[in-house]
């Protein structure tokens, strides 16, 4: 054996050893969902939640399909709201000269690194005062407020990359400032908007804490919150088969989504203007 | 006609009070090709941006014809502009890029595309219309940028260092082409450049800027032959003009330039007023206005050869006086036939009347230019 093949073999062994636990977990995940452990046979019993409401040892949850609809509506709404607010805001931070820009920028950065969870009790009381507890509006407000600084920060980076020449060219070519923003800058930073849209979507899709805290009706939950309801403190019995089955159903769209959207993250600059 | 009157541009922020443009006056005739030339930081790009309306002057007035345009938005000025980076819209095809200004004027798509095609033919890029800017070479991108600027039939074409990203040979072709198109369309054109060769070759008139002020505004040959001051003289020309420190003196009736290394008697027709005697000056001669001459010539100045550089078309010889008292070496151009080696003693003279005197007590103004 030559040294290079030996090296390769070593590297591969090393990588395999470290990947194995992860691979094992994924395999177990699929097995747990699709196998009856008592009989050791393949079964789709765990997937009965498609047809009937979940009910076992004291846990009683509504039918899953309205929950799926809630999840989609909520996630898409979050994406739209966050994109519509963060893109113009980021443009303003990147391009406009207004009073307090620098301090606002610092505050934004602070809020981005601030653990929002520590504010949750105060947030809750404010929502109670505003009669927004147990409403989607309340959840939306808290969720958007929490993630917006990060989105704006990322988006600002994308706008900073746009050469001034491009914006000026659009203005000379007959656009107003807003026209240049809409027709030239937004298309230019489209990969960035795609990126924050994906982050927003994943964030919203995985949001369970706010639902657990602010939503009391089970039929208003989203999938992540639904999943968390399967494990409760009151009953010590955990139905792993059911959890993994619903978990699989919950993860699959994300995996598919990721496969299709990962290109966005790779393709950042489209070229067209020479960087001087 | 474009008129700039006492334009001042001061940037605020960190460099507050720093004037990028400081009292600039300029008149450009209709259909004229004018270059703004100067070292970096001289305010030439700032001036162009103010013409485009992308920057607002701090003081002064800009007129397009009779119309005061100080507060007119860029989109309402009917200008075409080519940027140094070309600034093509990366998400649009070449066709849409060229048609963009037309579409912004609410011209129907069909007509806009037809006109884009026409313009692209002039610039010979009609075969590239369906490509995206990222699929084009630098030269092609430059043409697309030109086409986009010209498609709307602008009154004024502004070029911001449009050729600085092209390689040397392509630059020459593009230069000629820009000039040809400009002449055929008769569009008033202003180019900003730091490349003097480009500016002199392409324009009707050149404005040389330094420190936010116009130093001299004249036709290329005039700038070269009659520089108004030391800055213009030293900025233009390659290899640069020889500038030797000296003094004007009256020696028994003859007016003489006295330097550390040699003396030069002013010819009869260049005799100066007596008030100039005793003044500190710089004596300027372009390298090609110095010739190697015979030892017996009555104007011959003996010089020692320090260095010989081959330029291909000739030789650049650097000499110094025999005693080595001159602070700067003197450059002269000779043809390839002359056998000159470092260390040789040669005799040189100034071609008839081809010299300049700059009054150092008056900010380096040219003495002959002013009188």
C-alpha cells in the first residue's frame, strides 16, 4: 500500500467513526417510527395519526391536518412580514443618512445578541394587558420582534455589497430613489432575501415555545407545539413510536425544502459590475 | 451649452470643511467633447456627479442652456452616464439593460426593444442581446454600458473613467470608437479621466483640475505647448518636462537664466521686462525640445551622460552637468542612431524658443503666458 492510499484510508476511517453515531441515530429514528418493537415487525401503526386524532394514556390532541394548515399559514406569514420589514429597514441602514443611524445600528446589534427569552415574563404581562394572549397576533408580534434585528443585520450586509454605481446608474436612467430600490437593488439582493426568507421559515416552523406559552387552545397549535404536547409532565408514559412518526412527518418537508433552497446560499454574487 | 458658475462642493462628516471642488467655472459648448483631467482627489469625479445630479453643489450654479438645474433630479436631466464599473444591472439581459432607460420613460416594450437593437448595432453588440452581463467580457460590458447611456438620446453624455478597466490595446480601439460615435451623434460629452494620453487624444478641450480648481482649460495642443503654470507643465507630458531651479539675471545687457549647472541666454525675441530680473524661477524644457549638438555651437551646454534608456522608438538619455551640481537629472530624447553611452560627455542645446519660465514668486505662473 502506498502512503497516499494509506492516508486516505486513515482519513476515511476517522470520518466514518465520527459519523457513525449520527448515522445510527437517524437509522434508529426511522426504525422507531416504522417498527413494532414488541413483535419486531414492520408496521405503519404509528402513522394512524393521519386518520384519527391522537389519543393515548391521558394525552388527547386534535386531528393533525388543521394543525398542518396552521403551521403553513403561520410560517408563510412570518416570512412575508419579516421580509417586508427587514428589506427596506436594511436598505435604510445601509444607504440613507439619517439622524441616530449609528446608535440605532449599535442597538440593533445588541438586540441581535440579546437572549430574548429573559424578557419573556415581561412580554407575557404586556400581552395580557393588551388582550393579545391566546391570539395569533400576539405570537406573531413577539416572534417577529425577536427575530427582526438578526434579519435586518444580515440584509444590511447584502445591501452594503451593492456598488453605489448600480444605484446611481438607475437614477440617471430615469428611476426615483424608490424606483431604483425596487427595480435594481431588490433584484440585486434577491439571494439575500432568499436567505432571510429561509431563516424566517425555519425559525417559524420550529417555533414551539411561544405557542406553549401564549396559546392555550390545542387546535390553534402548530406542528412544533403539537409535537411538544406529546411529552407532558403528568404522564410518565412516553410513546416513542408515535413521537418519532410525527417527528418524521414534521422533519420531512424541511429536508425537502433544504435540498431545494441550499442553492440560494451558495449563489450570492451574480456579477455584472466589476468590483473596483 | 453647459455652464458651471463658481461651483463649490464641500463634503460634510469627518472631512467637514474640506472642499472637493472649490470655485470651479466651466463652459462647454453644444456637441463638444470635453475631458476633465487631473490627479486623484482633484475633484473631477465630484464635478461629474454634480453634472449628473447625483450630488448637489454646496454653492454655485449649473446651467444646461438657459435652465438652472441645481435642484433637478438626475432622472429629469436627460443625461447618459457610463460608470467606471459599468454598473450593468446583473439580473437583466443585455437587451433589457439597454432598454431600461426607455422603459423608465414609459416607452412601449416593442418600441424600446427596437431602439435597443438599433443602438446595439451602432456599438456592434447586437449579437449579445440575449446574454446576461456576467456572460460578457470587460470590453463587451463596456459597450453595453455605452449603449445603455446612448439609447435614450441624451443631451449630455457623461463618462466616468470608462476605459480604466480595459487592457491597453483595447483602450485604443474603444477610444477611437467613442470619439467616432460622439461625432456622428453630435452629443455633448464630458469624460473624466486620469489618463492624460486618453484625454488629449479624444477631446476638443481639456480642463486640467487640481485642488478642486481648474488650472487650465484649452485645446490639447495649447495645453501642451503653452502650459499656464507649473502644475499643468509638470502634469502633462511623458516623459515629464525638465524643471530646473534657477534665477533670472542681467549680465552686461544680456538676460540670462542662471542655474546651478548651466546658464542660458534668453533669445532676442523673448526679452523680458526689467522687473523680472532677480526673480526665482523654474526653467522648463520638454525632453524632445533638447537636442544633442556640436561642441562649437554657441548655445552648447556640456553635459555628462548618466543613464540611457531604450524606448523602442528612440532613446531617453538622462544627463547631469559636468560638475554634478544640478539637483535633478535632465532628460532628453534622441533617435536610435546616436551612439551614446553612460559616462560620455555630450553637448546639448534647447530648440529655438522651446522653453518655459515659471515665476516661483507667483505660484509658478508661466511668465511668457501672462505677458
